[in-house]
C-alpha cells in the first residue's frame, strides 16, 4: 500500500513540475510575437488560459501596469502544493515559496541592472514595472549607504543581491537545524 501511495505522490509531483514548465513557456510566449494559430501555441494556451482567467478573476491585483503576473502566482501556489505532496511540512512549503520569491527578486534586480546600461524607452510598461519594483529599494540603499555610488557607477543592485543571498542562506541554514 505504501508503494502505491508513493507512486501516486511521484506522479502528482511530476504532473505539477510539468505544468509549472508549461506555465513558464506560456509566460515567455506572451512576450514574443507568435502566430496564435500555431498548434503548439494553441495547446499551451488551452492548457493555461483557464487557470489564468480564474486567477485574474479571483485576484484582480495580479495585473500590474498592464503586465499579467498570474503565471507567477500560479507557480508559487503549485510550488507550495508540490512541497507538501513530496513530503515536506507546511513550514518547508512556506520557506520554499519565500526562497522562490527572494530568488525571483534577485533575477528582477539583475535584469533591471543590466537594462540600466542600455538606452531603453522609459515609457515601456516592462521597464516601468521593473523600476517600480526595484528603484525604491535601490533608493533606500543609496540613502543609507552613499558610498555605493563609486565613480558614477551605482552598486546598489550588487549590495541588494548580496543582502538577499545572505538572507536566503540564513533561511536555508535555519531549516537544516
């Protein structure tokens, strides 16, 4: 009986992992011009759109500056469910989601830092969203640590990434104890 239960949990884990991958693909497809009649795109949309629509109806705040964040919300919920299915506790699930949020924010900071070196239209909704998410934190770091601007180069993204990695490592070490 235990083998049957373990097999069911393994299949659920695999299904959740595959669905997360499909959601990520769908999110990427929304940023690039693709033919909506493409069979691959049609399948991805049929599998993900119903869940996105429910998420948008139940959580109207997932659309920020014209950018739909429902895939991110769904990925976090699925990650939470997956952690519990694999045998983790609710605490491990919360910690996993927290670490995912920290990791995602680190990537957002990296993207914003890279884009700051390129001349991009500041009215672009993606750039505006990135700035709304990162600039308040960068500004706070620059106010508290004015030495992070070195020879005209703003190192506040680097300070933020190091701080977030430190927090992530502390969380991970506390879970091992």
